[in-house]
C-alpha cells in the first residue's frame, strides 16, 4: 500500500476550515493508504508561541483528530518532536538547500510580513523541516490544501537533489488535493484563520455557531430579500457544498437564484446539516476528554511505530552522506 504523510499545527482550536480542507480528507484516505499523520509542534515554534499552553494544544489537536476517526487502528498519529530524527534529517537537507530558494517561498514572505519583529531562521527553514517530515517516511502522497502545494514542490526538489548527489534514496511525493470546496471565513473574504477572527470552531456549541452563521457574509450582490442571489459568489453556498447532501445543494442553488429563499432560510438549512455532521464529533471529543490516556497512549505508540521506520531510513541516509561510523556501536 502506498504511504501518505501529512501534518497539522497544534493551534488548539480547530475550525471547520481545517476540518473540511484537511481532516475530513485524511479520514477518507485511511482505507486506501498507509497513513501517517503528525501534530507538527516544531513547525509551530517558528512563530511566537506560548510555551505554557503548548502541551494542551498538542493534546487538544490530537483529541479532535481521534474524534474524527484517526485512531491507531486506522493510521499512525504522533507528535513531531517525539521523533527527533525529523529535525536531524532537516539539518542534512539544510546543507543541500540553496538559501535563495527558501527566500522565494510564498509562505515565508507572507509570514515574514505578519511577524516583522521575529523573522527567525526557523521560519525561513520551515519548508526544509516539512520536506524532512515527508521524506523520512518515503511517503508517496501528501494530502494538503492548495496553499501547501509550493512546499510539496520544494520537497520534491530536495528529494531530487539528494538522490542526484548521494544516490537514489527518496521517492518524489505527490500532492493529493481534496475535492472539497475551499471555504472562507465568516467575513466571506479571507481564508478561515484564527488571526483573522473569522472562524467557526469545530467544537463550538451549536448556539454559538448559529450566531456566527446568522451574521456571516453572503452574496454581496444580494441587497434585498427579493433580489436573486449568486451562489457562485457566496461563501455560505460554498459551505453548503461542504456540508449538505447533493439534492439539497441543488435545491438551495435554484432557490437562491430565483429568490425562492432568503439568506436566513438558506443559512438555517446549512446550520442543520453542519450540526448533523459535527455534532457527533463534538460528542466523541467529550467522551475522549474523559479518558486522556486514550490520546496519550495513541501518541506514544504512534511515535514508537514511526521510530521503527525512521531508524532504518536515517541509517541509510547517514551512510550515504558519509557520517555513519560503524565502529561507534561496537
Ligand atoms: N505546513 C503544513 C501546514 O501548515 C503543516 C505540515 C508540516 C505538513 N509538515 C508537513 C503538511 C508535512 C504536510 C506534510 O498546513
């Protein structure tokens, strides 16, 4: 079976953008691939972070992933820093990566603008660690959103460079894009993100979600109830495509275009479908929170399974670059 690797930052508060864009896709893949999913805490420290809440954010993130179905019987789930070989391989990749390539990365330039006071080397090096995450498992596929395509492209280049220089070692992994629509934040303009204050949290109570949906941006061309709407310009319709059944999506589209329903009516249908899907996840999170060892045990065994894989690969890598000392062990 082909192997898949992907990672998620331990932001703590997972929103429906993360869920639709990544997690739900990850769950779909577990039957067809050998899946390895990682909470990337070492990536999270490239921007200013709160050390005191890090463990909680890591565990909260893992809890949600498990509640969505990413349990140890179906995939490997682990925390990046529990497998330190990732950072070791990143160092080796550093030494075959031209500085200019990293400086050109879109995410680096964007984050550099957002965090002007803290443009650290780790932020620049972020894609190298990501390449190490993927290649250390010789993964064939990487399920990510569009914003990560450039990083996977970069990862392929790292593999190519390493292979050319030291002999064939790594496959070039391919992006697996989810077919799910890209939902925007409640402002209808920006990507859903905590820093934009436009999120709908996966674990928010239903009433809070309804309050946010009620005021969420819709089609900007529809001023009055009697105006026909334009679903293609409406983020609420995109959310329908993510949460509603095909026939309801069609009905909603037609009713919107003919002004058969108003925006509130449309949002009510969406709300019902959204809660139908995320309600059971919320229940599962509550259950799991009652037995935290379920999560810590999964992460512990996940890291152990990873260590078996990366031990062999790192031996091969160290050997190829000439730093493996056979006499050390004896
Ligand atoms: N950079 C990814 C993101 O922000 C997270 C990530 C880290 C990742 N390492 C990875 C994704 C390896 C895929 C593969 O979404």
